């Protein structure tokens, strides 16, 4: 909502600990809506938008590849968008 509090999904220390990481976020239909730069998530973290438009309140599926070469098992889960009314 632009108030400077939780406006992006910050994953603290990801780039330092896993320099070959890549983060992907999908909507509930499995459409890829965000992909980070390999090893550089912190330069452009996901901000809850897709193609420049704010996404609706809801749950989104993520996969964090800790190493894009497949040598480390990925982490997956759900991240939710909650907006103030």
C-alpha cells in the first residue's frame, strides 16, 4: 500500500547464504507471476504486483531454488497478500 511497511516480500539473507538462488511466485492457476534475478533477489524483491498491476488479496505459491543447478532441494510454500482497507 506504499506506506513503507511490508511493501515487498523481503527474504533476509537469501542472497548471502545461497548466491545461486532464484525465487518464483505463481498464482492459484499455476501461472508464473514473478521470477527473481539469479542470485540477486534483494535487488528487486517481489512487491505483490504482476505486469505493473497490484494483485488481489489472496495466497500465492512460491518456490525458492537455493541453487539453480539443482544441487540443493528447493523450498516451497505460500505467501499471502493482505491490504489495508
